[in-house]
C-alpha cells in the first residue's frame, strides 16, 4: 500500500509539473547561447528570429519576389565587394550586443565570416534589407536605426512591387550617427556609387521576368 501511495504521489507531481515553453519562459532573457539551444522552435513555420533587449522578434520569411531580388543583387555585390577585400553573405546573425541581434537579408563583411554563426557588428561594412509587406516599419525604420546605433557604415534598402512593376534601391551612408542618402536607383534609373566600393547595375533586373 505504501509503495502504491508513493507511486501515485510521484505520478501526480509529474502530471502537475508545468511544461517548458521557450517563447514564454525565456521572454526578455534571450541570448545567442539560448538561441542556439532552443531555436528554431519545433512546429513553427519558417521565420526570421531576431532579438531586441532579450525579447524574441519573429517575422515571416520573404516570398519569392524578395528572394529573387536579393539573389540577383548578390550577383552584382559579391564580385565587386570581393575586389575590395570584402565578403558578401545572405542572412547572417549580426550581434548588436549580448541581448540584441538582427538577421539582415544580406550583408557585406569586412572580412571572411569563416563559418561563424554570430557576426559582431564591428565586422559589418553594409547591412541590407529587401522590404517585406509584413514588416515594413521594421525594415524601413527600426532595423536601420539599430544598425546606425552601433555604427555600421552603410545600409541598403530594396523594395520591389510587382503590381506596378516598380523597384527602388537606396544606399544610405552613416554620417554623424545618422544614415544619409548615398545613392539611389529604380526601374528607370541606373544605380551607381563609388562607396563603399564601385557598384553599377540596373535595378529593373531585380524584378523577375
């Protein structure tokens, strides 16, 4: 009888024990170490995992329009960046501080990433976003502000719109702690700049035929 009672008590305690939910229990506590342990969340659709002051920010992965635009842009960025001793990458984790990181759609690093999962912001020459309809404010306002805050020299913003056949590319340069326009291009205007390295292409090519 005593053995059965002990079994029932243990079973009851096990049933009553609360389950661990990282999205709830780690809210405000996220660090790269916890991200490596618990992300991606099983059963969740593919999303970007970013973090602001320990709070996880999840946003949907871009659709094929943005993917094509970034892939095409990379064909121009990669070789010209390499000639200047830099390296082009897609979707890396840029560590802004111990409880803050972003995942730009593309970056140009000052040196090889060497297989690292977490890239210090000091290594980033240029961060870029292809603006998504689901995260316009984050892509246009919040993310550039965070990059400017830690001193990333350049930020590139790309917007494609298939409904009216338009595309805009804007390169911003950090000056006095704020991003200022460096170069622009569109479906009717060639994009050209000499900084941070020579680059010239037709933004219309970012629209998939």
